[in-house]
């Protein structure tokens, strides 16, 4: 009996440990995982700063192929100031943005954040960018402003992770009100859309967002304040003091003129905001990038590309202007030079069909040229784009230099290093260099810009 009992207990212990071991290991690993550390020098060495932003009518969106938004333009300027490129991470859930920051997937959260004891324990806040008040948004159906009594025992829907829930609960307790606060995964603007459609009655939003949406939905009321103006800032990891200082120095300078001008552009021009948000060529109001989307889709099928990549290339080349002519004489949507137009049978460069067709044939030629040397298609795209910009001869020179110095000729990272060096006499006078001097850094930046725009299109525009 005793042996049986011991065996049973041993079995239970083994069974429990086998099932639970992974669980406890995961919990312990999470609890004792060292914090992610990367400050400004590391970010500058990497060459990119990763920024979490929101996708709404004032923060970050695509309009007629162009990236726009208050936070987008601010961060783009900050990137130039720091000497790095920007990777935009669209994260609507605020808690997920904090997690991305802590895990190193983001270096900065560029959202309108108010500080709180809980947030202060997790992140460092920049100097304030401005102030924000929150308001109840509803569709009252009368000229009378919204009051707490009108809300009564209704449900007020609020965005998950925002300060709105705590603000409403404090009001509910202090005024002894009977309304219900329901936390939603949806963004403020999506909740406002639901109010306009009659699906819900009330939500809470930043007053600036509410005012912008009143230009789209005339029946909205946003007169009832939930909180008075409070300072709003961006957030960084606590172990990034050099980045924090650099951002604060940049902010101090930009708040003199640049920030007020951007604020006026996105928050004080409701007519412009309305057209940008409701245009069929906006990632907010439609699914199109340009009037040439169907043509670009067909052309991209011939290439085997994601159509949004070809659209990014077209935007970079011409801004979707069929009459565009460069200083060097390149013409049309894909800015083909006269010799290329003739080579690939384009008789009218202003004809979008001909321009796209000729450009596709040129891209197919470049793809064939690099295929054996760079088998990986994702890497090869970079070689193709650089060749399209500066000419395949200069990229091939960089490829030869890469081979000479024992680096990886199939890696754009290695080849682009030598393309950058083609303005240095030590390299462009090398006997293996056949095309001579080139401002290779322009082509390297060109590749980066096209692929960055492509990533934005992938995030914000449906395939």
C-alpha cells in the first residue's frame, strides 16, 4: 500500500512538472529577462530609428501615393536631424506600443501620451509637444450640447489602453452617474465612424481628433469635456538618455515655428483634412494609391512583383505625373531616358501605358542581368532598383569591388558599401572599375526610399 501511494505521488509530481515546467519557465524568463538596451549611438550605427505611430487622419496615412500626417512629418524631420532613416511601425493598441518599445521593436512612441505613475515607471517622456483635452463624442440629434444627464445610463465606448477609461470612471464616481464604460479594441476614429453609422451612441476622443471628424460628420457633438488640457509627450525606453536628450533638443528648436505650422496644417484646416480623409486615393477613405492602379497591377503581374512595390517606384520617379521631365531629360511615369525609351520601344513617354510597358521591359532586363549573381529575389530587388537609378554599370562596378575585397557579392548590404565608395578616387580609379566616378550614395538612398515607401503601402493599402 505504501509503495503504491509513493508511486502514485511520484507519478502526479512528474505529470505536474511535465505539464507546468514550460509555463513556469516562460513566466520566470519573462520576469527576469534583461531589458533591451539601445541608445542613440547604437541607433545611428544601425542607420534607422524605429517609431511606433498611429494610423488615423492626423497621425500617419497615405494620400495620392504620398505619406502624410502630423506625427509622420515630425518624425521625418527628427530622422534627418539625427542622421538616420525612419522605420514607421503602425501600432493602434497603446499597450502593444509600450511592449514594442520595451522589446526593442520600437525606439520611440510618437503618439499623444499623457504621463501617469504607471507609465512613468515604464518609460521616459520627452518634453511636452502640446496640450490635449478629451471630450465625449456623440450624435445628439438636437442643437442642445451633450450633458452627463443626457448620457444617463448609456454605454460609453473607449479605446483600450488610453487614459479615457480612468478619466470616465473618476467622473462616474464623483458625480454618482450610472453610465457604463466599455473598453474596445477599436481606434477612436473607428468608434466615431460607428457613432455616425448609428451603431453606438458615445465614445471619448482627443479633442483635436473629434474636431477633425466633425468636418466629415456634421451631426457630431464634441462639446462635453472629460478632461481639461493636459501635457502630451512621446515615450522612449528609460535606458536611452542620449536619445531622449537629442529629441528634447530637437523639440525645443522645432516648437518655435515648425510644430505650430504642422499643427495648423493638420488640425486648423478642416476642409483639407476632409478631402484627404475621404478621398478614394487616401488609405483612410479609399483603397487606391493613384488613378493608374489598374495599369500598375497589370504591369506588376508581368514582373512578378507586388503591385505596391511598382507603385512605390512610380511615385518615387514621377509622383504619378505623366508629364514629368527630369533635369537629365528622363520622361513619363517611370522617368525613362531617351536612349531607354528608344531601346524598349516607347514612342510617347507621356502615355502612361507605354511608359509602364517600357519601364517593365527595362526592369525585366535588369532582373535577368542580376538573376545568376543574386539568386535571392528579395536581395535582387535592391540591385535592380539601384541599377534603375544609377545604371547597372555602376552597380556592377560595386559588385566587382565587393568580390575583390572578399565580401558577399550576393548581399546588398556589402555591395552598397562599395557603391557608396564610388565617389572616392581610391575606389573609382581601381582598374576593375569600368564606369568610373559615381555618386553612389544617391542610389543607395534611392533603394532605401523606394522600399520604405513600399513598406508603408503594404501596411496602409490593401493588396
